[in-house]
C-alpha cells in the first residue's frame, strides 16, 4: 500500500488547502517530518487515517464531530483527499466530516452530514465506486486487509510507547501492551467464561434447591400419614409411648424416597385393615337398626289398614248411584258429538255459501283476474280458478326472474355514463402529460447544451482565484522591485563615497603614525650615551642616531584623532557596503519573483485574472444551478412519461369497457321489453299480477270451503239419524239432558276411581307379606328410647368406618404423591447432573484464564496472548536490533516471575559479545531508543503479516533520535535505509538538527495565528 497524494482542507490545524505530493516527497526513500510542537504533524497522520477509515485514531476519535479547523474561513468545509495504490489498484478517497455550515439564506448554521466518495482509476479515467461512508470504509478495509488499529500500528511505528515499555513495571507494561495489541476480545473471553461459570454455578444451585424442595415436598406429603401411623402403633401397645417420628430427616436423595415409600406401605396396610374392621362393625349395627325400624313400621301400617277397610265398606251404596249417573252421561257423550256436528255443519254450510258470493263479487272487480278467467266469478269452478292461479304464479315467477336484469340494466347504464366522463378525463390527462413531457424535454435539452458549453470552457474557481492572487502579488513585487532599483542607485553612490572617504582617512592615519614614529626616533636618539646600551636594541654603539626631534604629545594626539576618523569612516563604509549587499540580495529575490517584468502588463493581468475569477465563479454557480435544474427536469420528464403511459392505458381500458357495456345494455333492453309486457316497469307489472292473484286465491278458497261445508252438513244429518235408532235416547234433546257438566262428570268419575283404588290398595296392603308377618309376630316392639340408643350406636360405628376409610385413602394418596415426587426428583437429578459437570468444567476454564487454579504461571488469557505477541515481536525486533547495534544486542522474551508479579511479560536484552542477558531497563538512552525502534519495527512486521502480508510502502517513525551518539545514529540510519528497499518511503518525525542535515527532503509544518501550513523543502532546491 503506497500513498501518492494527500490534500487537507479546513481539517485540524490546517485552515486552507494543503497538498502533499508523497511521490515527490518520497522520491529518495527517506524524508523528515518536522515542525514545532502543536504545529500539526500528528494531524497529517490523522488525516490519512480519516481518509481511509472515516475516523481518527486513539482518544481523538471521541471528537470526530469537531474535526473542522477553527482557523478556517466561514463557509469552507472540512475535507481530506487521499490518493493511494493497494493490491494493484489506484484509488482516490475523498471524505468530509460532519460540520455546521452557514445557511444559504438568512443567518445561523445548519448541520452538513459527513460525505464520502471513493473513486478508482482505470483506462477511461476515474470511476466512482461508492458514495456511502460505511461501504467505502468496508471496501478499503477489505482491500488493505487490516482495520484502523492495525493500520496505525503498521504505518506509525510506536517507538515512543515501546520506549516506555522498556522502562515500565509489570502492571504498566501490561497496560502498554494491551493498548498496542488490543486484547479486549481476550479479556471479553475471560469475563464471559467467568460469567458463564457463575451462571452455571447458579444453575446448579437452582437445581439443587429444586431437588431439596422435592425432598421437602415428599416429607410434607407423607408427614401427616406417618404421624397417624405412629399414633396407631402407640395405641396398639397398651400404655406404650408413640415411637419416634418415622420421617427420615437426615436422609437425602433416593435413600429418602426409599425410606418414605417403605414406611408409607406399612402405614397403608395398617390403615386398610383398620378400615375393613370398622366397616364390618358398622354394617352389623346398621342392619340391626333397620330390622327394628321395619318391625315397628309393619305394626303401625297394619292398624291403619284395618281402619281404612271399615271406612270403605260404609260407602258402597253411594258409590252405586255415582256409577249409574256416570253411565248415562257416557252414553250421551257418545251421541253428543254427532248432535253437535250436525248443528255446526248446517251453520257452517250457510256461512260458506255467503262467503263464496262475496269473494265472487271482489274477484269480478279486478280487471286482470276477470280477463284471464273469461267468465264471472260466481259461475267459475274450482278447476277454472286453479288454472288461473297457476297462470298468475307463472307470470309472477317470470317477472321475478327478470328483476335482476332490470337492476343490472340500470347499473350498466350508470356505469356507461360514468365511463364516458372518465374516458374524456383520461384523454385530456394524456394530452396534458404529452405537453408537459415535450416542454420538459425541450428545456432539458437547452439546459444540457448550456451546461456542456459551460463545462467545455470551465475554469477551476480555486485555480482562477490563485491566479488572481498571484497576479496581484506580481504587481506588488514589480512595484517593490522598481522602488528597490531607485534605492539601490542611491546606496551605490553612498557606498562609493563612504569607501573613498574611508581610504582617505586611513591614509591620513598612516601618515600620522609615520610622523609620530619618526619623531619618537629623534627623541630616543637624544637620550643615547656612548658606551651605554640602547633602550630599543641594547647595542652600546650608536653609529647613526635620528636627527628629528619635536613635541611628541602633539603628534600622538594627531595620530589618535586620525585613527578615530579612519575607524569611523571604515565602519561607515562597511555599513554602506552591508546595506548595498542587502539591497542587491533583496532586489535579486524580487527579480526572481518576477520583479523585472513590465508593471503595466502585470496590472492588466490583475484585471484579467480578477475578471476570469469572477467569470469562473459565475460559471460554477450557473453550472450548479443548471445541474440542479437538469435533475428536476429529468424527474419531471420521467413523471410526465409515466403519466402518458398511465393515461393511455386507462383510456384503452375505458374504451374496451364502453363497448362491452353498450352491447350488454342492448341485450338486457330487449329482454326487459318482453318481460314488462306493456307495463312501464317490472315492478308495475309485478304489482298488477299480485293484485290479481289475491282475489283469485280468495275465491278459490271460498268455493272449496262452500263445497266442503255442504258435504259435511249432509253427512252429519244422516249420521245423527242412524245413531239415535240404536240408543236409549228418543231424540237429540234426550241426549242433551243426560249430559253432565264437565266438572260434575269428572268429579263423579274421580270419586268412583278413588273409591275403587282405595279398596284395591287397602286389600293389597292387607295381603302383603309385611301385614301377614305383623299379624303373626309375637315379638315385643322396642320403645322409642331403646330404638334411639341403638340408632346412635349405629351412627357412631358408621362415622368410625368413614374415618378409617379416609385414613386409608390418605395413605394411598400420600404413597402416590411421594412416587410422583420421586419421579420428578429423578428427572431433575438427570438434568442437574450434566449441569454439575458443565459448572465444574467452566469453573476450571474460568480459573485457568484468570490465572488461578492449576495455572502454574498464574497467567491470564489476555496476558498469555500478550506474551505470545510479545514473543513474536521480540523475535522480529531482534533482527532489526542486531543491525542497529552492530550484531551486539538481541531481544529475548522471558517467562520468569519477579516476586509476586505475574509471569509472561518479561523482556531481556542479550549482549551477544558477552553472552550475558540483562533487564531492558538497564539500557542507556541510545540503546533504549534502538531497542524501542526495533520493537516498533517488529510490531509492524507482525501486524503486517497477520493482516495478510499486504506490502506497506509508506511508514512513519516517531521521535527519539536525539538520544543516539554518532555511531549509533549511523547504525540506526543504516537500518532505516533498509526499510526503503523495494521503493518504500519512510518518514521520520524528529527535531534533531543532525537529522535535518542527514536527510535532504523535509516536510515542514509551520504553525501560525491563522492556522498551520506545510512546506516541502529539498536540499539545493527552492522550498515549495
């Protein structure tokens, strides 16, 4: 994975848009990332992580909604663009975090949601792959093969954290490793196993509680029965004490249930035997009471029967008279029906004839009925009226069958009218949608043509703005250059004058020195004595003493004055020369910036560039407006097309429905015309048929009643004459006289029956075995007191028998309940047994992963994972450290314990020169840096291998180089040089001055009051 380009705008400390060309920056493999504290070096790495994964690493991820630079101008949105290559694919991801932008109208702000665009470069250019935040992050993570935590460990080598690791205590070292490796998942396994162990222990405790509850339930189910059993055993022993309770409190499990079952079985046997004995005793007493009560009842009934026999014998004559009157009444009843029928049939015959005449008159008044019959109702026969009724029923049925067609005809007609309006509306809607589509299509073509025209001549707004700013800057540079040219001429004249004056003053000073020295020789010569040594050369011979002699003090003063003037003039000349050199240097800088250009052309270029900037902004605004309008027109065009299709479909459907409705309405009309038979509607015809049907039916009924009544009257008269001939009555009046009132006849009959019944019952009663036995018995019947005492004794025996049976039932129920409870207990025990095994297994696992139990190293699972990772990293780091330390040092993981500390996180450095290992805390500053850098590189190798072996071609190494001596630094640089093998670029984050000299390519981050900026510096080239 290689980063090519990074663009940062309004992100972190960067207010403007900063562009970093990593291809240029990493052309030599190594580059230096430096800058003052807080300038934004870390923000560059954050921007890379945010571009790839949509979030920033570490604790800074909690402020993801505050990523926009506070220095950015109002309305400038935060954005990060990263162009990179991975897996042979060239991709560009652009992300903008959530921020509060100013509203377009009015004052205030509104929330701008985070956005993402992922593009891939192919033969045709850049192709958009995704615009969704999560989808882009997922595709990038799948391509890179690592998450953000792994990526940051591979790209940014955490030398600083490993430096702290080398000096840390065991607890701090574990915390640092957890932060580096992220062992949350293994800590989660520890916590989960502990939780599952607690859950399993709780399940076992719950199961044991349920088992104990079942045992207690079995005890409670058998307690009362066993207590009664113990009481019975105590009663069975004369004067003995009740035995100890039979409940086995100290027993548990199946032993408890076996003991309870055995004791309940014995209790049940004893209770059943006692119940049988009590039942036999109670049955014997009940039988004795019943026999005595039966004897007492028989004698009482015998006395009552003899008295009743005497009373019935006194009513014999009166009963004979009752029988004679009732006999005449019965014979009269035989003829009464015939007499009554003859009178009634004669009366009904007359009424039927009158009713038939009235019905014929009503029938003749109905024109439909009279027309269908064809004759007066009075002369019509029953057969004629039956034929008429059938015809009316047929017509009514035909009308009823046609009624739905009439309703359907009306509904179809209404639907036809409604469809005609809907068809017209559909056609109108189709025309409107056609017009709307045509208008939208025409405007869309205009908008697209205009947008294409604008796109062809479009100028990037940002570039135009930069060009306008550059043109304005150039004008200022030219004006400043021209002013410097004038000033330079003045400075050259002043420098020439100062130099001439300095030379003249120096010459005067030298002449003054010469004069003073000459005068000093004369003065010395005047003091010479022949034979005495000279004060200057020590010679005693003075062949040529100086003849000059004057006032030495005046010459010395003149010399000093000349020296002062010479120094002043020389300083003035140097100052003038310095000012001239500075002016020439400044002029050269201005010339290099374009100051030698023509001012008028530059001023014209400012106007042109400003105009181009305004035109670019206007063109961009118009393009945005046209793009939005094109989208709206496209949407309206699609809606219009859908409307045309829908309206056309609706119109076609309505036209087909209209034709079908018209045809169906015509068929229904022909059928209804025949069914109406001249009436305006079927309802009118139906009313007429019903009106004709009623008088016909009434006349038919009247004729039938008339014929039946006349026949009945004739038959009744003949039957009466025939019955009187063979009876005791002469005529109908005799029959009427013999008849009794219904109540009187019934009373006589009841008296006769009661008398006969009473005689028969009493006779049968006297002939029963009980009465005969009572007559023959000589045993004395018990009195009331003796019988009551015997009955009380029987009731007590019955109650005792019921109590004994209840006790036996309770014993059976208790035995059954205990057996059911035992079955539940066994089922629960089967469920609890695997729970015990699972709880034991989980407890062992939980203790093992927590460093307890049989874990001899007392090492937790997360510590074990950290130990394995540390061992991998130490092996990979040893390769790097051997290179940096000239094959002297390697790193070795140690499981040794120190005191009460947990084992597994030890790390030793092995001195290959002496073969002695020692603690990493004893390393010097430079050695610690090399060891920590090796660990960081080892971590990168391990994480990179675990993530699938993706080649990472861009790395950053953080601070720490200042602790190295020259030789160690040379070795570390050799190791870092090795990192760039295969085209890899390595960025070193450092403030060390020597690093700036050793690495020619610098990416410098400047911080200022208005935000930070980046600058690419290359040795021998101008900064950019």
